[in-house]
């Protein structure tokens, strides 16, 4: 369906998008995730045809869209600030795209009504959009984008301006509506929880390129590099030097660690960063190789577990673990990791 | 004391009381300086001492000028819209080389006295103007092919020449501040660029287009000099008829009747405008994403920009340029050869401006005239901005008194300069004004005319400031005044800039009421121009053109300085 | 911004209030004399300085628009006059001013020196100061080049040889235009002047609104630009062309036609405003205006002739101005009674 190929774009002389490529498949919701300023919204506008790229192309079913202006692409785009027309009421806003398709008035009416039904706002047809609350505006904007049955729906931080409870509730609703309509969608956000909740597939945009793509759990289990791990806050990152191969051994300030590696490991003497997930720390360290000892500095009860901050030494002042049993603050504690649970990450690029 | 404060606060919670408080000073100003003189004049004129007899008043000279006035104003306004809207689009959307200069140049027509504009058009399109001379030489014609002066077309062209800047300034300001996402939304929903313009851009621009149209229409409606000097004797607007009746036939009762009629029309037009535009009804969502002007990208864009810049140049700048050029060209006819002039450039007219050849008591050195003009303009800006801001806040309150007071504030635009000037003479012919050495009445008269412009510019901008911003500032601990200074004022800055330029140019170019009020000790530049051109002789004519060119320079310099006040890097035309 | 504006505004208001409280100048010791006049008034600094030092006063001038404007202001403020002396009233507006009883009568001793033909007001409320003629100017170069004789009478102007050569002004909006209309009335009588104008129109008469347009746009003689070589202007304009020439000229490029009744004589008067606080000083100033020093200054400043024959004329005037032997004139009462009717009849005959 949609193919984005090597898109390049600069902003005020600085490269913003640096050859971004990906596909969107039928009835798939992909989530474009990235920190603010990473060019996500610009990418959406390029796909929509509102902005021109400086290189690369956008294809639909293999055909280039270069000569198709925005209004002929039949894509839907929901804006971050909703961009509802202030001079039209709720139903006129929703009807706008249908009128552009020159549908007969009765059909427009029926489809507006059903769109209002879908977003649970049947009574709001004649309300002014300027009088709506943020959540209501968001739903009207969604209905407006969906009503013309777009071939592709793009949503630009649609929940960004809303409070947390509303966001959770609406993201559920969004997923329901997206799955019902079966329309392929690109969802842009900087919030990973939102991304995990909505996406079939995740694309992480950083420094103008797609750093990693795949189903959400992939990011958790196999972050491609240090930056990805940091962005998702996957756990403790400790630097070290590779001292031996098969089995892989890395010398760190925690001592000699035996990690596992997704990619082919770097040569001996190279730098590597190790990821220790707090949840995978084991409290029965006797039989294990990767033993880490430190002093309990802080302890917080969180989501049914104890979040413990360990002070290892001067180079590693805080190391976080999640344990099922409480410990005493100030006491010494030893935890251990299975080699399979310590991930060796590349330092190659994406360092913050 | 405490109860008083509480009562006061309770009052101020009601929009009507708040509006009334904001209106207090502007309304007092209007009543004292506008309604009082007008009423005094009308009162005096219909009093028995003048032998006024209503039944004997012949109103037949009314209907012809009235229908002509309305007709020409409608046509002129339509043409101004046709030129001004693309102009506004150009300035709001694109950057191009020379934009700043063109922006200032398009404002200059607004300030020039009609007698000078007539001279400019004449040197371009007159029987011996460049266009005719060129065409005659090119096609070997015996007579000038273009007849421009003393035609209806000349009136229309001159009105467009004068007023296009109003449309451009008012509309492009709103256009560049419009939320660009709205247009993007329409496009993505399948609206073609034209459809997007019709269904989204145009409705959102409607308030400012209507405001601009109202101002232009009223200016055309009360047009005087253009009709008299470029249209010729077969055309007469109400204002021309008032002038004739009052100053040439000394028929003040009829002149007063005509000016009451003109005021009534102004009131009706303003009320009609407010009804159509729905004063304060539509609140435009805050523009989180405005569009930055950018250079042309495609060949088509480049072509359209070149075309627009060229037409603005031909229409607005060519008459000015030919005027300025004439002030450097020798005008002396060579003996024995009719119509031939001695060729060559000269600075003589400029040199002469500084020479008091005849020891004339009323000689005006150009620097002094420029200084006076600047000083009056500065005071006009101070008065109008202070009052205009107050009125804009009053209009922000949701109160019925706005519906009454707003049109009353617009009325000075429709008041005849002659009647207002005569009214001023009657009422302020006593202390404190007659003893004040400084003619404060001149900037006050200018402020009356400029105020509607300033309010029409500030009010929509103020409405666009989301109240959440003010609330945010208040919650963060800002006092109401701090809120105003930290939130409202910076957001109003672009519109304040446009307002300042309007007040400045109106004051610099106003000539009608000033003739009644100006003292020989404080002559302004237009007054000096008029003194030169009302005497025969090539040198006088040349000096009038030289002084006009200086007036344009002073104005351009003023606008340049005002625009420098704004933070650099922000384009707000 | 506001905190700069507010104090200034306050200052303004305070100034006004202070002004309101300021004591009025005590009538006992007059220190200044105010003269109200029209915009065309001009005088040499040294002449006024002479009067000021002789009487120990300062003379202020209020120039208020054209003659009509100034007169209107004088009439509207007659109970509380703006000035002590009003100068610039002409014979076309004389009766109106006398009817309004604007002036105090004053039998100036200087009147003995003035010829009787100028003393139109027998009550001496309005005293003559200067006179000038509204004449038709011609472009010398044109008539030389075309080898056409210069027209010498009003009748000549309807000769087909002079078709399309004359430009005049609308009498409703221009005072030279009105003067020329009255010259034709004086010559052809109230029964004949409309037929004459009809003939002028048929002979290609051009009418414009004001003197500035006629002289600087339509006339070919002055700046060499316009299409018409004949213009209604002033008898002194040829002299002005020499005085205000760019390069020194020996001969004026224009001349005046001074046939019988081709010129209309305008006499300008001075009067002492009825409610003046300084009648004695006002009288002294009127005397001064009729005396030789002032009278001799008039021609070069205002391009009109002094009424006092003892005043000698500047050379430019003697050389370049022709004084008509038989200028047209009409009784002021007749002008006042018929002005509106004549103008309306003219408008109907010429413009419709």
C-alpha cells in the first residue's frame, strides 16, 4: 500500500529527515515514535502532500504520488491542534470532506449521523466547535478525518493535549475505532505507552532516520542500540570493554560480566554497553555468574514490588532493581543476572 | 471604604459596567471633540438669527450627489478589493526581494494631498504625460490617445490608488496570523486550493475583509479632492456639494443638512456592516501555527508574484515615482517651441525650498514643516493608541452598549472636514484652546479620523488572544496590569504596529480639517505644498513637487522607524 | 508602552485644564493684535516688524483657508471674534459681510489718498486695500508657432479659429471661475450670458474644478505641459511666471488678454471686527495697511495691485503686467442676490 522511500527534508539548513523509508500494510496501524523535534509531523505532512520533500518519494500501491496534490490523495489527517473550522458547527465540520466528494446531501447526512454515533456525540451536531471541550474536539476531529473513508489515516499526536485519564480512555476508543474501520493508519506520538497501546508496528524516528522498527515487544526485548534502550527507559546501562569472545566477557565497573548479544559482537578491546533490566535481577545470587553487590540507598514500593536503588561504587552510584521482598536501607545486598538477561548493546550511533 | 471597594468589584464583574469603564475616556473624547462642535454648528445654523427656514430649504441639490456618491463609492471599493486582496495575499505569504520597500511604497499614496496626486497622475497620464507622449511617438498619433483627467475612470483609479493600502494592511495582517492547519485540514479532506480558499480562508478572513471594506467605502463615500480635481466639474459627491454650499455659496444651512445626511449614511453603513460581520460574534481559535512568509518555490508562483508586484508597482508606485522625478526635472518652456521643455535635471526646486526670497513673513523652511508634521503625527499616535486600546477592550466585553457606541465612534470617518472644522472654530474659540500657543486641536482632529482605523485593527487581534493565556498568567501570580503587559501587549504587538502606521500616515496627510485649525506658526507639510501650488510660476510648481517628494520621504522614514520598533526577525505585514 | 503613554496623556489633560484656568489677557494693556485672513495672504517680515516696533505690539495672523472659508469663520464667530481685524474680503462677498454687520465703521484718514472707484462701501465698514484682475492668460509660444492672432475680446473666443483652446474653472468650486462668469454677465447682460456660454461649449470649452488644475495641468503656457493655450487666471500671472522662473527670463512666456470686459476686477477689503477688544490698535493697523510701506510690499507678496496710487510698483509689474482699461465689474448687491442663481443656471447650461 503506502511506501515511503528515502525521504529527505531539512529545516533552516539543518537536516531533519535523512532518508526515511518504511511501508504501511493493509489495515495495519503503525506508530511513528520519536522525541519532540524529530520530524514526525513534518513526515506526516510530506505523506499528506502538504509539504514537499527534498529527496525520496511517497508511493501508493507502487505509484508515485509526486504529481497528486494533497486534496486528491484521499488520505485523512488528524492534526495535533485538531484544526476544526471555527466558522462551522460540529456536523458541518464532519460533513466537509463528504461535500468535497460531491456526495448527495442525504448520504452526507446519514454518514455524519453515523460518524457522530461512532464517537458517542449524537446530540452535538449543531454545537459550535469553539464551545467543545478538548476531548470532544478530539473526537470531532477524528470523526471528520474518518468520515470520507480515507485510504490511509494519519494522526498527529491526537491525544497530546489531553489529561491522563482522558488520554487512556480515548486511546482505547481510538484503537476500537481504528480496528473497526480497518483503515491503515500512521499514528504519531512521543509517548511510548500510547504507542504500545495503539500500534501493530512501531517505528522509532531519531536523527532523521528510522532507528528501529517492529512489533512493540521487539523494542522491549531487543533494543537495537543504547539510544533505543535509553529512550524506552529499559533499565541500567553500564559501559565496559570486551575482553573475550565465546563466551563473551565484558569488563565493567561492576566486575567481569557475561552478557548475551543479539548482533555479532564487536572485536576484543571494543567498547560495549550492557543493559541490566531491573525486573530480571535475582535475589538468590549464590549459583549465578553475574553477581552485583551494593549498598541499599533507597527503597520505594511501586506496583506491588520494591524498587531498590543500589549504590555499587563511585563509578556506578545508582543501580535500580525491582524485587519482590523488601530489604533494609543501608544494608548490603547482592543480586545476580543470568547471562541471557544481560544484553550487550552497540555503542555505534545514537548516543545521546 | 471596604464596602465601596466591594461594590466596585461587584459592578466590574458585569460586562456592561466593564465596557462602560473602558468607554469612559474615549466616549468623553468623542463627545467633547466631535459631537459638541458638530452640534454647536448645527444649532447655530438653524437658530433664528440665521434666518433659517426649513420649509424654504431646497433639497433638490441633494439627490444627484447622493446617488453619485453611493455609486462611485461602491465601484471604487469593489475595485480596491480586486486589487487589495491579491496584494494582501502576496504580502502575507511570500518573501521576495524588495518586499520591505514595496510595503512602505504602497503606504505612501495614503498620505499625499490630492492636489499633488493629481499632479502625479497628470505627469503620467495627462495630455502631455509620459504615457500619451510615448504612445503618440510610437504610433505617430496627432492627439493624445488616452483621456484620463476629468473622467469617471480617473476618480476610480485615484480611489484605488489611495485606499489599496488599507485593504492590504488590514487583510494581510489577519491572513498571516491565520492558523495554517485549518487550510491543511481542508486540503487533506479533499478541498482543492480554490475550494479551500472559498470554504475556509475566505470565511475566516471575512471579518477583516469586511472591516477593510467598511473603511475603504467610508473613505470613498466622503471623497472630496479626488472627485474635485481628477473627476472634474461634472462629478459631485456630497462632500463636494457641502464644500460648494458652505464656502462658495455661503449657504451654511444647506451645507449642514447635507452633512447631517452624510453622517446618517455613515451611521447606516456602519450599522449594516456590524450586522453583517456580527460584531464580536465569532471567536477564531488561537493560531498555534501561523504560516511564515516564504520565497516562491515554483515557476508559477514566481510568475504570479512578479505579476502582482508589477501591477502594484504600476498602480501605486508609478504615479509617485513620476511625481518625484518631476521634482528633479526642469520645467521651463523653451521660447517659440510649444510644448517643448528644456531637458535636464536640476536640484533647484529643493534648494529654493530653503530660501526665503521675498522676505515672506510666512515662509516655511522644509525642516520646520517636516518637524511640525512629525510632531502632530506623534501626538496623534499617542492619543489614538491610548483611546483605541481602551475601545478595543470595551468591544471585547459582551455588552449591549457596544452596539450603540461602536457606530458612534465610527462617525468621524463620515463627517465632512468642512463642517467639523467650522464646528471646531465655534466651540474652541475660547480658552483653553485659543490661549494655547500650541495648536493641540490639529492632532485631536487627526485622532478623530484615525481612531476608527485603530479600533478596526486592534479589535480582531484582541479577540484572537485566547483567554486561557490570560488565566494562565493570572494563576501564575500576575496582577491584571501585569497580565496586560506580559500577555496581551506582546500578542497585540503586530496589530499595534499596523495601528501606529495608520495613525502616523493619517496625521501626516490630513489636510481638510487642518486648513481650519493650522496657525501660521505651525504649518505642516501638506499646508506648505498647498501654498506653493496655489501660485503661478514654474518655480512654485517645482517647489510643490519637491515638498511632496520630501513628504513622501518623511513618511517612508517614519514608517521605517516605526517598523524598527518591532522585534527583529518577525514579519508582520 | 502603556506606562509611557499614560503620563503623556495625563500631561496633555493637565495642560488643557491649566489652560482653562489661565487668566484671560487683561484688556487694559493690549500686547497683541490678531489679523484674520485667507491662505493667500503674504507680507514681508520687515514691514510687519516696522508696525510692531512703532506700536510696541506683536501682530498675529490667523490664516483660515480660502476667502469663503475665512469669511465663514468670521461670521460664525462674530459674537466672540477670533481676531481684531479681518483682511481679504472681496467685492463678490462684500454685501454678505456687510449684512452680517461684521465690521465697525472706520473713516480712516488714509482714505483721502485712495481713488473713489475702489471705495465701494459708502459706510466705510470695509476699506479697500488692493485689487487684481481675473484675466485670460495666453501662451505666447503657441500663438507665435501657429501664426494665430491673439484673441482680444470675449467674442473672439467663440470664433472657430480658437476652437478647443480655452480652459476655465467651475464657478461653483473656484473663485477665478466665478469671476470669469461674472465678467461675461457684465458684458452680455443677464439675458445674454448663457447663450455666450453655450457658444463657448460648442467651440470646445474645457471646464475643470479649480485653478491649480486649469493652470498647471491644462494650460500650455506655464510648465509647458497642457493642451490648452488659453486659461482663466490672474492678470498678474505673467509677472509671476518671470519672478518664479527657473532660469532668468527677459520676457514672460504668457500674457493677459485685456480687451473690454475680458477681465473681472476683484477688490480686497479690510475691516475691523465688531467685537474687538483693541479698536484703537486695529484702526492703527488699518491705517498702516493703506500706507505706502505696506502698499508697496503688496505686489511682490500677493501679486495684486495696491489701491494707494502713491505706492510705486516693482519693475516686474511695470514690465510684465498689463492693466485693463475697461475691467468688468458688477454691483456687489447684485452679485450677492444672484450668485446662486447664476451658478445654478451656468451648471445647467454648461455641464449638463
